């Protein structure tokens, strides 16, 4: 166990103290067994039974390509579908190896799930902005950092591999153009190769991105009940094994906790356009 990154859950006060230290130092923190919730280890059919009678909610869908080393968001983004239908497709799927991925749906859109879910005590004194549900089968996300938010990933069901890169390494991770709306994301397909492996530590095509092989990452496996603090500006990619569900909580990052690095500069440059896009999305 890396004592600076990973710890077993202790009392609530000590957990909060460790989190505050991680926030101020801009470093990840994994706390094992820090979440107590009635929905831990829920299966897809449990979630279907809960939400089936709710108003239909359209959910985003995304899939990771096999045949390219580079991410194209237009090609990986699928037509939105009913969240309940998506979860139903996770129950006894025709192909158990296929990817079904909801890459973040606002928790408030699922009031019954919000009602039965529990925030970890470590966040009790933090004013959260919003929470999102990440769920599916054999899930794989794109490499990205949060430009203005700190985040706490709470693992509900299944195992998830999380790879993190420090902000100082982002320039070497094939970022999108500076003024792109994807300025906080990497072009790299981190799961092009070895798709059946978990954790997949060799998914990048190094013949295309040889520099990735020289970088240092933090690789962690989160399990039900674990909570992982992901600091602002840390690029991360996640891979879920089989059926898995997470709820992530986000809150605004204080400028005093920003460090002098490339992602921070990108975030400052893009702040006006980013905020305008968020306002437009909220209005729509």
C-alpha cells in the first residue's frame, strides 16, 4: 500500500483530515471501505427494479473503438437512449464481452437512485455542485482531466481500474488543440489493445504514442465501498470489469489549490468559453 495515496478507512474526522491534505497538495487519495450504502454490490436487475417506474430519462452512450489509436468523439458517441433500456441491456447480455457505457448522467435526474444512494462521510463538510452516475458493462472512458472541479469517485458495484497521470505529464499525452472544446482531453485511445485484459495496462499502441511508455502513472483498483479523490488537472482513464457502477461527486476547485502546470494554464485560457458552453447546456 502506498501510504501517501492509499489508506484504509479510519474514523470520519481522520478521513476528512486526510482528504483536506490531499486537496491542498493536489494529489490523489484512495480510501478503502469508506462508503456504507444500501446499494453496494447492486446488480443491473436491482437498478432496473428501482428505476423502471420513473419518468423516462435519456442518457448518453459511448463506446471505445478497436481499430484506431486515436479518439474521435463523433465516432465514439452513440445516439442517446432511455437510461432504463440501457440498464436492461446489461442484464444477461447477448455478448457478455461487449461494452455498454453511460459516461456520466446527472444523479438528480434519477430521484429514486439519489434517494437510496449515500454520500461518503468524508464529504460531509464539502459543498458539492453535482453528482453523476457512471454505469454499464466492460466500461472504458477517454483520458481527461477536470479543469475546474475536484472529484470523489465512489464505487458501488464491480471493480474499476483507474489510471492517473500527474498534471506535469499532460503535454506528453497527445492533448487536443489548446482552444478546442476538448482541451482537457487526450487524443489517445488508452484501450485499443488487449481489450480482454483487466486491468488493461497495455492498451496504448506504443508504435503511435511511444512517449506513453516513458511516463509514470498511478494505477489503482477500486472496489465496492472504496472512494477515490481525483484532484483538479489530473488526467485519468477508467476501465470497469463486467457490470459496474460508480457515483462521482464534484465540487469547485479553489484557485489556491491550483499548481503552476500546463493543464492549469489551459483551464485559465478556456474558462470564458467553457462557462458559456455550460450556461448554454443548462438553458437547453
